[in-house]
C-alpha cells in the first residue's frame, strides 16, 4: 500500500471545501514540480504526463467555480486558471523550464491565500486545563445558573 496515497485519501475524506481546494492546489504544484524535474532530465514523456495532469486539476478547479455565489472572486479565479492553463500550454510548446517555474510560483502564491482563508475559518482551539488526579473540578459560574 502506498503511504502517500493513504494519507491523501484520509485528508480528502475529512476535508471541508476550502481544504479540498488547497489539496488540489498542492497536487497541481507537485505535478508541475515533477514536470520541471522531468524537463531537466530530458524526459519529454514524463514532463508531458505531469503537465497534462496539472491541466486536469486546474480544469477541475475551474469547473467547480460558482460564479453566482462567488461573484467577482470566482470570475477572477476563472481568469487566473485560464492564464495558468495558457501558460502551461506555452511552456510545453516552448519546452521552457522558466515557464513551468512561473506557473509554479503563481500557484504557490494563490495556494498561500487559500491557506490563510483556511486558517481564518478554522474553529478556535478549545482550551482545556489539565485536571489534577484526585481533585474534583468545580463548575464554572455559568454552570451554577443552569
């Protein structure tokens, strides 16, 4: 069994929509990093396979945009995905490592923005005080009125 695949499957099962978007960005970035490595090795088939997969991921991200509820943000993301896809076609055609690097950089910037959204929307951590053995916890003043 592939541990990376198991980790990804577990991550997806419990993910909220923002986390799923983050995972898709991470997949596209990883695809393009592998494409860049293949390019540097002279592996045209490997580069093409990885770029094609990144294009599929971007297509999925673009297809799931809700322009009615997402408004201007969704329209801007759709434009961003189109530019990325166009840049990838160009990088593939020109066999350009610089083009791939630019697409990775652009994805990483927006990925970080999605991570910030996830951090902002994360439920607050529940502070718990460690209980001491043999000491009963006293109800809080709020519980006294219940």
